[in-house]
């Protein structure tokens, strides 16, 4: 950091990391692939002449890191010559702290052999359900990360993170029809993130559902009341509420690839019913988006994005906070030392209401209950969406009647969010293992979720043509 | 059938060292440690890669960044049990630890009964022009100047260009790969990728434009063209109306069809998907699956291609592999692992894809296309339009995903450069549309294929070389 200041950086920070990941994929009872990865390196960010330069190296030697500092400064200087709007950083307090994930049971206390055994139990449970389950997949990953953040302002944070996750998937096939159902569990913490959920029971339910879908009809094409479960809400929140809340996207800085934000310029305006409350909170322990300090060293806090249906704030970096004239709220993360931090979701969710699922159901004369998520299709403003579900039930006269396969739900953001008339109390944060943003693209684990919600949207099948 | 064997062992020497680390020494040390562990087979793969990215947003440079990544990936085999590990810490201590990790993971994995062998040395024919000395020596200042040219050329198209964003990526990499069968190959690669997205504004109307250009040499890259094309698409798209929900003849430009090739078509030809029965062409190998005017290759040997390389990521010489020839399903894409499952030879398609382009140091290679290449047809784009009674020209797709891969269903959004065609003429620009369709139906409804091909590549996806294509009876739904 001293070197960066000497070379003319008004501000600089460095993230030094050392990590280890172990993962495998089990298919029909056999480990298909297994790998262990160790990674180390440093990423240096320098603000020079009003613009950012960044350089990362996977060599943790003094020489390589000083070279990275030099290149970060040179990169900034090379492009800072024509800056019309120099970067300003909102002030934050200097912090010296550590950020350690709470672990009940360490990863190394449940060695990879044990994890393979757990995966095999999940696999055999799925394949026992029916001979129609022609493929069972189980993937388990366990990652540990040590990180140091330091800035020229004097902030230093030492991080010690770990996380575990499992994915189970059953593919059923009969008479030309293939149906798959999957589920993820996991989060930050120790091995308890995959052993505390009853993954055997989850595997059985996944396989039973895939098998049952082989005999299920497709849905009607109709605009109907729709009840969404926590997993469906997780993806809807991710795509239509979370991504548009990123202030860099609101400012048009992701227009080249990831798109823009449908509610640009609408702060203070109603965008949903009174029942819609949305927050992003990195402090939720166990969520895949957990952190106490972001990658700018800013202490994390709950970001209230939508309150009683009114758009109240966005997720910010120190730079965008200065542009919007607000306090930074710790929205910056990078997927590793290799990448410059970007404004990312942490744990982003619809807040719970006071309805039970049964109460929601009772009011619906004809509607659909959608469970789990598959594939999103989103316009570049993230306003018009279409998200497929893993399965659904037809609701008739307040009861779940028929299982439905190949269901997708489509809507337009303001119209759908204003139609929300019931929000459940059964809140969950679900693991979302792959969120992409940036160029080069950075994949990141986040948490998304909420309770069951009810609104009005268009239900249709997922078959092409 | 045994493992693939080839004739000669060439050693392709890198003409000028890109890295201070002696990559061959790292590989040799890894093989030595592997041998000391008593494994049957060992493979060492060392990658040194630098990516310089200049990002443009709000019509200015917002980020200039670089990554220098060096790593070692190893695979070991003992009693047909395959283990793998990767590390970026290239010290001798880490190297030993990495081999031990791989060996430990092999023990956990247990034997893969189908496994034959890591590749044996083969006859390597070098693809020319993979590496450009000028691109390799491009300084940070020179890189920035190219990014400024991309941006300024877009802004220079007039005051209606309200916003320019995009990126310039310059990638240089060097790979060294050895195994204990004597396979010993090295290669260097350089790439330059430029993309610009523009917004045009007139009163309250806005529109977007897009362009992507790439090259393996600096001389083949035209920065001005990227900006100009993106700006002109946005300007032509001003005054857009909503298309009626209906079925149209859909003409996809190479950029738009490249999305379909990368995200929808390619996975169906990967051996792993076929073995898992999640290919919509499962059980149809050797049979006619689509219109006879459709021919698709995987071609890693095109000079200047983004996916071009002399050998794949386990050292097997690359080859041009027909996937569909005259509508007939010809081949699947294999690496050695999945080839041994089907008792066939690898097609040299082991990939460790690394963003934004090129290789990575992933511990396990996976079968994938290098550069999907669609055989051009006889039409100019103008002729495709002229022969269209009622259609839509779409220039950029987005969020293209398979929904039910075993059936070939997919959804996508036509994001930029959409125009309504009536009686052979472009009538007016149209707004974003959603398309929900089926791959086999599309490839059985090809009305015409363009004669000019372009190298395209969607965001964080595999590249393809394709002409424009015209598909009949595509239902579109306006989304804005």
C-alpha cells in the first residue's frame, strides 16, 4: 500500500487470499470426477487520476505483488487522461477487525471419504424410488478461504471463511418423456450445512417428485393467482429485485452485457403492493452471501431496498454511494483476488409477512402453486420475466388438486409486484450457487429467498412451439 | 479398443518465452513427483495467462484491470482410479502437495473400469497465427488507446448516441503439458476481443446497438468498426414499435445465432450429454436429424479462429469434427475419459475453458466444442430479407437457455437490432421480444443460410463461426 501511495494512488487496497476447495460429482453411485484445488494470490486496486486500475497476481512473492501494484497504477494512469467524471469515494470509518464464519463442525473433521459416503446414501435413496429414475446426481463442495484486506486509509480485516453445499438431482424417464427435479442445500459455516438438513429425505422427495411428474399433465395457459414457494421466490427475487438493486446497474454500467435496471430513477416511488418488503442482508449467518465486511472493508448492514412497496434504496459501493449522496452499505464483492470487486447481492430476500400457507391456499378458487426454480428468461431491463418451476400444483377451491409438469410463470415486474396480496411467515434463505456479473465474468455464491408469496401472473407450459 | 495412439512425437518449441517461470521444469518436476508416488499415469498441465481488460461504461473508461494467472493442474491414475488437483502456488512444496492431493482424491474416487489411458504422443500439426508478437508486447497505454478508439468511433456517429459501454480484452497465454507416456507439448496463444453496446436517444425514444469483433493478431482487429457498427445499429433502431405476437420468418444475424449455437445446440453434441440421455438427438447418431442444408462442424483449426489451437487440454491434436453433415448426425465430441466410456477414440475436445477466452487451469478437462462452425449457404443477408414476406431480423439475443434439454426446448430474448420485414423490405425497428421454441424444429425449418460468416462469442461462452440464418414460423411475443 505504501508503494501504491508513492506511485501516486489517492487510494489503494489489496486483498491477499489463500483458499482450498474440495469437490466431487457422484453419478448413479459412482464418483465421476473429484478434484482438490488450492489457490493463492493478491489483487490490488488503485485510484489514480480519478479512475480505477486493478491488477491481480497468483504469485505471492513480494516482487510479484509490488509488480501488481505498479501495473494497477499504470493501468489507471493509461485511461485516467480522459475522465469526465472522476471517481469520488464516500467516507467510511477505518476498521481493524476480523471476520470469522461460525463453524459448528470443521470441514476436515468430516473428511471427503465421509462426504462421498453421504452422497452415495443420497444416490441410492433416489434410485430406490423407481427404476424410472435413470440418473441420480449428487455433487458436494467444501471450500475454505483465508483473506486479508488492507487499504491505504488504514483499514485491515482478516477473514476466515468456510462453506459447504450439496446438490441432488433425479432424472426420471418413461415413454419419451424426461423429467428432472433437483435441490440445493448449504451455506457458510462448517460441514453442518450439509449434514443438518435431512439430505436423505430431501433426496427421496426429489426422486419421488421426478417420478410423479412422468404422469403429470401440463398446465393450462391462463392468467391466474399464483402461490410461489421459497425456492421460486429466491430466483424471482434474484433476477427482478436483486440485480436491479445494484447501483452500478442502475447507473448503466452493466449495460454492455448484464443489462440495466427497470426502476432507474424511481427511488421513492411505489413499485409493489404494501406487503412487498425487500432487503439485502449479508449478516445472515449460514446464508451463502454472508460477510461482516465487504471487499472495500465497509461494515455490512441490512439494506432496505423496498419498504411497504416503495423503492427506498440500492446496493452501493463507496463510489456509487458518493454519486447518490448516501452512506456506503457494503455491497462490494469479488469472486476471488483475481477480480475487481463489483456491487453484488449478498443474501437478498422478500421479508416475511403474517400469512400461513394454508391461509393463502384457502382463498384461491382457481390458481397454481409453483415450487422450485429452473430457467429464467429476462428482458435487459429485468422488468419482463418468465421463470420455469420444477413442478406445480393446480389449486381448485382452496385445495391442491393436480400435480403439473413443465410449468412456467410470466409477468411484468410492477404489475406482478402490485398484485401481491399475501406474504407468508415461512421465511427461508436458499442457496443460489451461481450468479454471474462483470467482464471477465465473475461467478459468485449468493443467498436468496423469502417466504411463500401470492400474486397474479400468466401460467403456461415450457414446451417449445 | 485401446487408448488413442499417434505416430510421431513433435516438440513444439515456443519461440519466445512469455513467462519467467520455466513451465517445462514445473511439468517435469510434477511427473517426477508422480512417479515417486508409484502412480500408473501422471499428467502435468501448466498455464500462464494474462488478461488485460478495459471496461467502458457511461461513455468513459471506468475500469482498467489485469490478471496474471499461473497454475499447475495434475491428474494421476492408479489402478484406473483417477484423481486431480490444481494449485497456483508454484513452489516445490506446493507442487508435491498438489500431487499428493491428486493421489488422495484418486483413492477416494476408486477405479473407473472403462478407463484406458491418458493420451499417447501424437502427430501434431501446428495451427498458424495463434500467437502474435505485437499483441504480446502491447503495452497498457496502447491497449487503452484501442479502447478509446472503440468508444470514440461510436460517439462519433452523432449526437443521438447517448451512451456507450463495452470492453476490450487482450489475452496472452502459454501452456505446457506433459504426461508419463512421453506426451510433451507447448503452445502460446493471443487474443483480442472488443465489444460495444450503444444507446441512441431521440426525444424520449431510446434504442440499443451492439457489436463484437475479435482477432488473434493485432493487425486483424479493427477497433473503429466495433464502435461504428454498434452505433449504427442503435441509430437504425430508433422509433421502434412493438411487434404483434405472431409467427414470423426469423432472420438471425451471426451474433444472434451464435447465442443459440453456444447455449442451445452445442451441448447436444457433447458425449457426456449424450451418455446421460439429455441430448435431444439421443439415439439418432448416424441418422438424419435436421434439414439437409444444415452442416455444422467443430473446427479448432481455422486460421484466426477464437477456438483454434493445435492440441486440446490433455495434449491430443485437434481436428475438424463434423457434427451435422447434410442434416445427418455424424459425431459426438469426446475427451479421453468419455471416449473410453464409449470405447471410441477421443476427438481432441478436452477443454479447460477460461474466461474471457482461452484456457484455464481447471483440474479436470471436459469435452466441449472449440469453435462451432456452420457451413455457409448461398444468400447474402439482403437476399434473405428480399425473399421474406413477413419476418423479423434479430441481431442480438440474450438470456438464451435450454429449458428441457432432452427435448431441445429453449427460451431467449431478442434484445437489440430487431426489425420488421414485409414484402422483402425492412419496414421499421421493433422492440424486445421473447422467443420460446425448439431446436430440432428450428433446424428442420431452415429457409436460408447466409454466405458470409463471422466469428462471434456470447458473454462467457464458447465461440462460433456462423453465417446469418433464416428460420420459418417462429412465434415471437413482445416484452416491451
